[in-house]
């Protein structure tokens, strides 16, 4: 390859002469006579050598030479100066050029200078390449252990700063080198380690298995890794190190081994934390009440959590490998297919209300979010699946219906209270006119008419009492007062009858007439009793017996208590549900309206009145709810008005 030389000379005669000499000696010559031409040539294609005449205008700027020398270090710069200017110019160019020639000079000296400069340049570049190769070799010590020994002296400073413990042993297992990192790991300084037997200095390596494997490296030339070995650092803390031992060869013979000791304590700790986090996230996904499902790009189910099993009724084993169509009603298949395509283009869809279908064919309202599943680089080209999160809206819908129903009932109660006031006025007039007519008919002797009028008075009184009860029940109150439990049960029967007729049932009342008045919130207790009575009636849809019983028990340990038992002979409650019936929103009424709030509210009311409630039930034999209330007599009576 011909070396390229750029001659920078503004004297045409000198330029021609130098160009001819170099061309005749097989050099590739480029010429320039101006500063701009020189800079342009160097930037476009840097030559191996720049022959620069100091007489070119503006080239005597030291900063320019300094920049060229720094930015184009692979281009040798030889400066041509006059004898007269040597003393002055030499100090200026000393650090900015590689060599200089003093005019006048003969051809032989000139060519010798050029040849030597190119050789020095070649050696300089070669040394630079060797240095880079040595650095690269040092970064791959574990794969190039043979080169390591040849370069170890040259790279001592680098090895001292590397974050891996490195020491070498000879064929007799004596330590020959010991870097700073291994000193930090063991607490043993280099001067105390050199020449020591490896098995004496590091006792853990004496173990039979480790000893044999190290010997195999030194004797047979087998590279080996000792895995994760636990030890103590100079502070007495547990550390884990990975050992890798490779043979050192010279002239085809094994002369020892190089041992790399990598402190992997932090890495193992991070791996453990990562595994812990992965288990935590896996548990979150698996135990989430929401259905979390992943699909591949063809729509095949890949993962299926516990929430999906509960909502759909399919186990993970049954669902994985199936297409998404088993989870969506047939009527929504086209819409779901379009939705999948939309997600592939737009990356996600959030909180879309849809319907899923369980294995019994029942549609379940859900809110659904779909999004891409991507590789770690998160680029659109690395999408490999779709994730779906579906939340069951059945409970939310039931609660919404219950709230609407309660709002209707509240409005109805307000309306009933207003109507009751309006009814009271004409009732008073009817009663007054009836009494007046009774007096007149008695005077003139129409006894038969008087009897009819007495009947009118009785019915008017009954309606008036009913209006009073409605007014009492509709008025909000949390007042604590003295109350008679038997009277509350009687009122509860009447209110329950308004909601669920009791005509088809036999009603048995075993109410203790000697019950004392107790303190509590009467209206709330009536609500609890009404809920229990209506539940009992619903458990006996055709016929049966409803039994209400009250009694008192003396308890010397705490205080006397009142017992209320409400029993039916209906369908009963399965044993597996007995522990759940008082839970919030628990219900088994799949084909009728039921929100699971009734017994939850009952228990809350009883406990608010410092009582307790238990249940006993057998399937197809009946159910008994037993309420216990403490007897407290503080407070004022609160009669029905």
C-alpha cells in the first residue's frame, strides 16, 4: 500500500521538487499551497504524513498546529523551516509537530527523514492497536486465560482497579499474584499472600471436592467453576463468591492457574428480591377477584387466574389452550373479534362494559380492559399477546338496584306519612258523625242501625291505629328508650304481613307475659324482626308453621337476658353456608331478587343493641334464629304513637 503524503508549500518550485522526489520513490503525493486547501484535504481524507512548510501564510499559528496534532493524531506532521528561523520557530512547533526539516537539505536526508517518520508512525499506530488489543483481552479474562499471563505485567494497573478478585498460583499451588479486590474480599494484603499455599491461606478450598477440582486444573488443564461458595468478609459478614479457575500455559506446558473470585452477594440478594417480587405479583394476579387472562395473538388462552375461574366456572386446566370464544356470548363474537383487532392497532381499551358467559350459559356483566403484552424493550414490533382484566359487575348492579329500591321505599314512606296525616282528618270527621248518628238512632230506637254505626266506629278506630303505626314506623329515630319485646314482635308481624302475606301459614306465639321492659332502639329492632319473619315466610312458600317465642334467662355472671326465637319449618340452610349468611352481600337467591343485605343488617342492628344472634338450621327441616338482648331498664318508655 502506498503511503499518502500531503505537501503543503506555497513556493511552486519547492513544491514541484518535493513532489517529484516523493513520487519517484513510490509515495502517493497530494499538494496544497493554501491553509484552506490543507485543512480541506486533511478533513476529507487524512494522509499518513503532512509535510508542512512554515512559510505558508497563517500556518504559523501555534493553536492551529496544536489542533491538527490533537485531532489527527494518526497523521505525522513534519515541518519545513529555514535555517534563519530555526531558533525562533523550533520552540513554537516543538510540541505540535512530530519532526522538522531545516532548509536547505539534500534528497537523501529528506527521504531518510520521510522514511523514518513513516516507520515511527507505523510503530506508533501498531503500539496503539496492541494497547487496545490488550485492553480487550483484559475484559475477556475468563475466555482468554492463556493471554492473561502474557499481559499481566503490562496490565497491573488495570487489574488493580477491576471489580473481580484475581490471583494466580504456580504448579505447586503457591500464590504468585494477588490483586486489590481479592485483598478487600479476604482482608489479606498482597505481601502476606504471595508465596503462601492456596489451601493454607483459604481454608474453605481444602474441602475434598474443591481440592480435587483445583488439582484437575493445575494437573490436567481443565477450566472449572466452583459455583457459589459462602464465606466471611473482613467484617465477619456472610458473602457469596463464585470461583472460576483456568490453567496458565507456557510453551504448551501448564505452569499454574489463574483464579477469578467474583463477589456475587449483591447479585444473589437481588435475585432473591426479584423472585420474591415475582411471587408477590404472581400471588396478586392469582388471588385477584378480577379475571386476569392472557391470550396469544391468535386469541388462544395462555394464562388464567383464580378470579377468571370463579367468574366463568372453567378451571385453568379447562380454559388454557382454548379460544376466547368460550368466554363470550355468541351474540358478541363479532364485536369481540373487532375489539381484538382494535386493541392490536390502538394498544389498549379500558373499562368497556361487556358480557361474559359462564359454563352454565349465564351471561355475567363485566367491565373489561384489554392491552398489548410486549417484550421488555416495549416496542410495537415485539407484541406477542393480549391481556384482559374483567371485573364482575353483578354485585355492583345488585347494589345499584337495591339503592334504587331503597330510594323508592324512602319516597314511599315519606308519601305514606303525608297520606296518613291527610287520612287522619276525614277519619276524625267520620268518627264524629258516626258517634252523632249513634246518639240520634238510640233516641229514636233504631237499634239495628246503631249496631252498624258501632261497627263503623270500630273500623275507623282500627284504621286510625294503623295510620299511627305507619307514622311511627316512617319517622326516622335512633332514640334509646324502654320497650316491650312482645309488643315489638306483634308490631313486626303486622308490618311483615304488609310485605309478605301470612295467610297460608300457621302462626304460633309463645310470648312470656312476664318479660320486663328493656332499653334499646325499638324501630331498628322492629326492622330486624321484620327481616327475619319475611325470610321465614319465603322459606315456606306453600304452607308451614311460623313460631315466635320469648323468654328470660337469669345470668348471675353478667346480667339478665331476653331471648327471642323466630323459627320456620322451611327449606333450611346448607351447613356450608351457615358461617356466611351474615356476611355482607352474601345470597343464594340466583333466580330471584336478593342482595344479601337483610341478615347483614339484622346482625348489625342486634349488635348495636348490645345483643347477639345465632342460627340453627337443617336442610328441609327448618331454621331457628335466636336473639339475645341484655335487660337494662334505664330510660323512658317510648310507646307507639
